């Protein structure tokens, strides 16, 4: 196995682990990293598997709460039922619309101007984060387990926006949740739990679709990316849960604006081409 190729796989695994659960768009960073490193992901299998690594980090970090949720559901606890219902309802809009619009998005959005769209949505998302944080409205909901089904449905519809490159799944759910009156901490926790079924489902469908692209030649690369993504995401998730307790998301807002501007410059100068191959 080519050591340089393994190093590139590890580097992209680091990028995935760092960006998947922060409101800065992992898609944008993975695409840029692959372009700059000259890494070709045939069939998107590598991207799917390293995303699975990041999801498992969420499961590991939230395992005590997940176990308590399952135990509560078995025991028939009202709070556990309410939380599970909120998660199911929040999954419906992105799940249904994702299946219906996936092919159209791959054809018309992930195409000739994909990176230009990412540059624009990165910058716009940054402005939105700054605007929402500046508003500083007192949250109505401070516990993720107490989110009403109507609010969960709103978060679900906001998740649909994450189908647009550069929007950020975590950003849509966390910042969107804050707009709906959920506290920063509760919105972050709800986003983590919501990521488990949504990302597992999306990854499973993609793996089934591209299963023939997995072979003995790329298993080593995929394995390295998976492990690195899991370990880095584990650190990031634990850090983010501590961070939101005492900090806002303004630094991420400024970062997105800078990212959008830098990406626009790279596109304008020809360093990066606009299309996602």
C-alpha cells in the first residue's frame, strides 16, 4: 500500500472528524481537501465510510444517554417516549425529501457550479450565525428531551436545507433549533441524536449503491480514513459539548465567511475548478 496514499486518507479522515459536527460544512472541507491533496474517491465509498466513523463517535459519546433512552422506552417512561417521538418526527422531512430529491440534487446541484454554491452558502451561513447570535433571545426550551413535536418538525424541515452543498447538517439543526427557541446546548445535543438515524440511513443507502466499488485494493485506505475519522470526531464531539456550555457560535460564523471568500478566490484564480467530479 502506497504510504503517501495512506497519509492522504488519514488527512481527509482528520478533516471529516473535525468538521462533521461543527456548523461549518464537512462537505465543503472534504471536497477542498480532496482537491488540494489530489485524492480521488471512486464511487464516494471512502467519503461514506469515514462519515460512518464520525457517526460511531457520536454513538460512543452519547451511549449513556442512548442506553437510558432505550431503557426508558422499554419501561414506558413518558419523557423517553416524547424524546423518541421528537427524533422520529425530525427525521421525516429530510428522510422523505432526501429520497425524493437525491437524484435531482446529484444532477443539478452537485454539478458544474457546486463549489461556487458552497462558497456562497458558506458565507451566507456565517452571516446568519452572527445575526442569530447577536439577537440573544432567551430560549424557551433548555432540555433536548423536552422538545415538543412541532418544534422537532421545524428542525426537521430546516435539516432539508443541509441537502444544499455548504449549508452544514449540524449548522442547520443547531442554529435552526436556536431560531425555534431551543437553547444552544439543547440544540447541539438534539443535533447529535438526530445525526445518528439520518447519517446511518444515508450512509447505508450510499454503501448499498456503491458496494461494488469496495475491493481489496482500497480496503486499507478506507480503514485508515474510518479509524482516523472516528478518533478525531470523538475528541471534537466531547469538546463541542463542553464548548457550548460557555461560548457562542460567533467564531464559526466568522470562519464560514472567511472560508467562503477564500474558496471564491481559489475558484476565481483557477486553483480549484467549480465542478465536483
